[in-house]
C-alpha cells in the first residue's frame, strides 16, 4: 500500500480542533449557508476534517460573508460581516498561527483583542495619564474596518507570517464578497468586515504600523492607549496636541485612512489645578466619558477631578436593553424567573461600567426597579392603581431576599 501523499501545507489538526472550540464558545449567527453552530456540531468530525483537508491542500476558498446592518448609537448604519461557521473555524486557525508571530511585536498600549489585556485596562491607564498630562487627542478613524488598504495589510502579513498558507488565505478572505440582505453580492477591494474571526488580529497588525510604531518613532515622548481603532493620545501642551493631531491626520491619509473631522478633537483635561475656558473638556473612550467631576480626598474635602464614568451613550443602550425585556408585561412569570432572566446581563454591566465611579450606575438601576414596580402592578390587581403600595411591596421582598436581583446586591433597592 502506498503512503498517503503529503499535503502542501503543514497545518495541525489539533489547532483546527482548538479553533472550533473558540468558535463554539463565541457562538454567533449562521452565515450565508444557514448552518448554525449546532448544525455544524452534529457532524463535527467530518466538518473539521473537510476544513483541515482543504486548508492543508491549498484548495480552501471562503464563501461570501453575510452582511448584517446594525444601527449605530449616534445614527447611521454599521455593516457587520457574518462568515459561515466553517469559515469562522478556518479564519480562527489562521489567526492562531498569525497571533503567535505578531503578538510579541505589538505595543504594550495596544489593548484590543489581545491576551491579558482588556478595555478596562485601557480605561485605567487613560485615567492615570489624564491626571499626568494636561491635554488629550481623542482620535476617531472614519470607517476604519471598511477602508483598510489590502496591499499595505498584506505587506505586513507577509513580513511576519512564516507559513505561506496564512498569506494565501488572508488574501482570499480580504476579497471574499459581501452578500447583502437582498441576496446581491458586493465585491471588495478594501477593508476587512467587522465580525470575521481574523479581522481583530489583522486590524491590530495594520494599526501597529500605521499608528503605534509610527508614534513611537515620530513622537517618542507622547503616550497613548489604543483599543482597535479607538485611541487617545496624551500631550503636555495645546501646541503639542495640535502638532500631533495634524501629523496623525497626514499619516492616516498616507495609509489610506481618514480621521473623522467632527469626532476627532483636542481635549483639555480640566480639574482643580487646571483652570480656564476651553472648547472641549470631555471625551468618550470605550463606553466611559472622561470629564471634570467632583471627587473627595482622604480628608473628606471635595475637589474637581478629571475622571471616567459610564457614558451617556452607554447608559442609553442599557435603558434600551431594559425596555427590550418587556418585564412589566411578563405578569405570567415570577420574580425568580425575571431575576434568572436578567441577572447575568446586569452583572456584566456592573463588572464593566462599575469599575470606575460605580455611583453613576445608580440611576439606571433605580429605573430598573421602577420597571419591576410596574410588573408588580400588572401581576397583582390590588396594586394596579397604587404604585406607591406596589413599590412598598417590592421593597419588602428586597428586604427579605436582598440577593434575588444582582442590582439589589449592588445596593440599589426599591
């Protein structure tokens, strides 16, 4: 019996298996083929073998990416790309190989989609630097994921990917067409769809050369934090901030990107020791608004501190999510059911937005309590036209069982 013919590319089956586990953990919707995570898993062994076999032989070609339009909080539409489950596994295989090569070169102040770094780490460092530096440049790249230059990105991938198949498949993924909701296909010669499994590492690699490494060379004394395409640069003076902003705008244009003129701004980090009137004294970063706020020192005296708290946009999204639960209409359900339904989500809000200035979450949870009061009124006829009595009824429940709802444990009870 003859030996099986070796594959052109040496791809580990164990990496394919590990990639599947990542995809399964992240869940996600079906792609253009309509195959769900459960459908894929029903014939897991064969499906994973097909991916490994095609990738190892060089014959893997990605299917179109399903386009999903998501409304932006500030207006407009963001287009997300949803690959098929099999394609997400294949992309994750390539990203795992590429990550091993590029992770060591990334700047320590790049926080997005990286191991042992988080958005909250970036917010914490930003807070410290706003206390140290008087000025900040709040950067906003216009349609970053839609405008990435393929040639520049592939040059960066070729520089670091020692496996030739990684470059081959990245090239194919970059030009895989988008399938619009009406079924039409849209060819792509720029960009990398948000939602694809390999986009995060590609975006980090692209911005490493476009921004991070360039800033280190051009302005070695300037500090910054970047999470994907969201970045804040700290400066010692308004003049330096203007110089840095202009230089970054020119650098972006040189690399095929564009700063959003209205959203990119120079901010004065105003506090008790920084006085005067300036056009911008606040900015948003990763769901937090940085601005002057009252704080109290160890002696109990109040002073102005430039610090973060949950942004108005994030609070608006949370209220919208609360409304989407329609709790007050679930009179056929018990409070225990409602708690089980929402507690994990609320715990996530507290874990993220409660990291800095936790008290800013209290109005949101008071609003949630009022929704629960409306549930009591719908559940029990005797409270239908008596909101104060319904509120007292809920308060008594909270006293008996303060751990029922996570936000009650947080200290916001009826």
